[in-house]
C-alpha cells in the first residue's frame, strides 16, 4: 500500500504529470486514470474507488474539453467546481490530480484530431457530430500525458466507453479500458453533472427516462416486436414531457445495428431533452 494523501497534489502541465508518473512506472507501480470533466458526484467517486482496486497509483484528470462541445452547447455554462472537486477527492487515495488549462492541452496552432468509426456511428453522433472526435482526441492526449496501465470509464456514457476501447485497441495504446456500471439515484436517474441544470419539476420527471428503458427492456426480453417497443417508449417519454433524440437497440459489443435479436448481446440506449437539459441513459437487455 502507498500512503493515502489527504490532499492529492495537482499537476497543471503535461510535463509535470509525465514526470510524476515516470517515477511510479520506474518503481513498477501500476497506474490507473479516471478522466473527468469535474463537477464530481458519487458516480465519479465510485470510479475513483474502483480505480484504486485496479492499481497502486490513481490519477484523476479534471478537464472540461472544449473540443467535444459544439458552439451552441454548454461549454461556457458547464459547472466548474475545482475546490469542491478536490475536497470530494481528499481521503480517497488519489495520488495526483491532472488539471491542465485549455492552452496546455490545445496550444496555439493545434490542428490534430482522432477519428473513430465503428461504435461512434449513429446514436450520439447523429445529434452531436463533433462529439466523439473531441472525446477521442482528448482521451488520447490524457493517456499520453498520464501513461496509465488502466483507465476507468462509466457505462453511463456507454457509446463513449466503446469508442475509447476501440481507439485504444486500434492505436495499440497500452491501456486497459475498463467499464464501470452506472451509479443511479434511488429513483433510477443516472447521476450526471448536468442533472444540476434540472428545475425541480424537471427533476421530478427525470426518472421516467430510466423507467422507460427498463420497461422497454423487459418487453424486448419477453419477445415483443422491437420496433413497436421502441416507438412506444419514445411516445411514453414524449407524453412525460421529454423531447426524444433517440431510443435505440444496438449490439452491446460493437453498437452496430442488431441483426439477430436472439443471439446477440443487446444494449438499449436513449437520449432525450427535458427543457434545456439533455439526458442520456442505457441498460443491458
Ligand atoms: P464526465 O465528467 O461527465 O465526463 O464523466 C467522467 C466519467 O465518469 C465518465 O467515464 C463517465 O461515464 C463517468 N460517469 C459519469 N456519471 C456516471 C454515473 N452516474 N455512473 C458511472 N459513471 C459515471
């Protein structure tokens, strides 16, 4: 065991982060990374605890990545709560926080991007076409800066998890990409930094998103026709006050459209708006 630091040190530059990790790696200490955009909640903290079980050294990155927000999205408004994030991480056995500023990650003249096909096709990409290019590029940079042996991602962002896993495999990055189950409120709502945007009335409606998924998942398992189940779920969500981007059933390992409902592993994914807040969720079927 290493000493648990009450307040983990913060590295603001790639060079400082690399230097710190290099020391650990030289001592053959395994390193796990938990990438986040801050505004930490119990979902993130659960990933941190899982990371500690996977490696002797844990790095949490906090970086609100402008490249994954379109100009009309909430980059400027996204909650930035570094002081309370650091307080939330204290005592959890985090060995370092990597919290660079935008110029450190995207210096003047930056023009490189990583494009991932396969699992990035459709779903989020149909509504946020810029999104996975920004995610893949920043995660590749975080992997290079932090040189982790493993990185933990939440299944809450299931398509993101598969895109990162595909990218790591395709680029032969020596990082094990580990998924962790979604952490939920007691009423089923997946924890999300964006839940803070919900008005009290919207918060009261929000659990209907997970309920619609669970109901649709049971109907599909029971053999109901998939197209009918998905359109019923969409109508239920609209009736509850959501604006639905998609409700789709995909192959759980590739996110390709399902060819054989009987033999493939299935994942049901949804994205829908409540007022100005976009929520996503997914379940295994
Ligand atoms: P974010 O800060 O929203 O970019 O999320 C950082 C990481 O935490 C991602 O891997 C997310 O999938 C994960 N995460 C966010 N919310 C949850 C949740 N409710 N349960 C599990 N993981 C989560």
